[in-house]
């Protein structure tokens, strides 16, 4: 009886392995700046292997059996190719504007820093006017601290938006079409 059980288990395991679909191969036409590399690796954690140097045409294994990326210098952009067997995919790599990205992030950070200083100065002045010294008279209706703090807050928000825009819009992108 134990022999029959082991035989049945072995038969079911062999049947399950036979039903696994084979990896799908896809022809890819990759376009982008010269020097960029199209690479792939298996999803089981294998080593990245070079498919071709852009612009090029090559054959890749479709997802979920493989992962893909385009490498240019220290910048790598991951993407996936999901297609039926024998399909032809067009991959386009668009490099982000590094100069604009850097300028937006730096200028946004500087403006946010200036805004923080203005905000702190406005709050400090407001607290100083709230509890005046006995020998000093308080001027009624002075809105300078509130205006200074509001300007600082606005500058911080503007700087944050500029820095975030630089981080998001300056990225390199890969688009896949069939």
C-alpha cells in the first residue's frame, strides 16, 4: 500500500511539472540613446544578462518568467514585457533631463530653506509682540509678524513643490508598445 501511494505521488508530481507553461519569447525592437543596454534576468534571482546595445532588436523572455531593464551609466530603469509568444514589442527609452532635474531640486530646496527662516522670524516676532516688556509700548494692529510668517510658509510650499517636481519629472522612462 505504501508503494502505491509513493507511485501515485510520483505520477502526480510528474504530471504537474508537465503542465507548467514554457517561457514565452518576444522579439523586441529597442530604441534609445547609443550606449544604453537592454538587459534581462530570470525571476528566480539570476544574474542580469545583456540582450543588446540600443538602438537594437533582440529576443527576450516575457514576464512573469523574466525581469527587464535599460541601463545607461549609473541609471537603470526597470520595466516588464508581457506579450504572447511570437509577439513583436517596441521599447522606447527616454532619458530624463538631468540638468533641469538638478536645477529644480536645488532651487526648490534653497527657496524652502529661505521660507523656513522667514517663518521662524515671523513666529518669533509674533511671540515677542504678544508679551511686550513693561518699558515698551505695543503698537495696536501690527500685522508684520503674521505677514512675515505667511510669506515664509508660502516660500516653503513653493520650494517643496519645485523640489518634488524636479524629482518626479526628471526621471528616465521606458514605454512598451505592441
